[in-house]
C-alpha cells in the first residue's frame, strides 16, 4: 500500500499508515509520512498509540531520511513527539541500543545548522529524551 502524499486527516488514518509502515519496517515510507505531517499535529495524530517500535521507526526515519536535508523538521518532530501521550512510558522502556539510536540522531542534529533550533534548544530536548 503506497502512502498518500498528504497528511492523514485523523488519528485513525494516521494509525493505519503507521501500523503498515511499522509492520513492513519501511523507514523510507515513514520518512515520507513525516515529511508531509505537520510536527505540531503529532501528539493528536498519535493519540494514545505511541509504542516503542513506533518511536524507534520515527527516530530511524528522521535520522536516515530527514535530518541531513531538513534538520529543522527533524528537530520539530522530536520536540512534538516528546509531547505525545505515553512518551515518558515508552522512553523508559527503550533498551540501551535503542537509546543509542536516539543519541545518534541528536548528534547528527548538533552537527547541522538550522534556524529552527539552537544548540541550547537541542540540549534542552536531549534532557527531555533523558540523554
């Protein structure tokens, strides 16, 4: 099933796409979805459905498909992802290796320049991600 090129209109549709992307581990498709999704809407679209696997595929997709070309967008997604329901619970359940992946994304963003965030903003967000 090919992703639509526009943001899913509601949490149900978003959830259906995320489940399909997660089942196939299609990081490129997830990257495409994140490119067309307004970061501010993530907490609403995720509703109470955030899980470790979903957080991880988001992190991997941001790292491999978005961060280099648009670090500001990657930062915005990380920022609003941290506002989602269940974020703290999911974060607490990440393994050491999974946390390492989150760390790598933050490293990549700290090496990039963007008008969307300062290094101080990034450091504050690292604390929210308990890094």
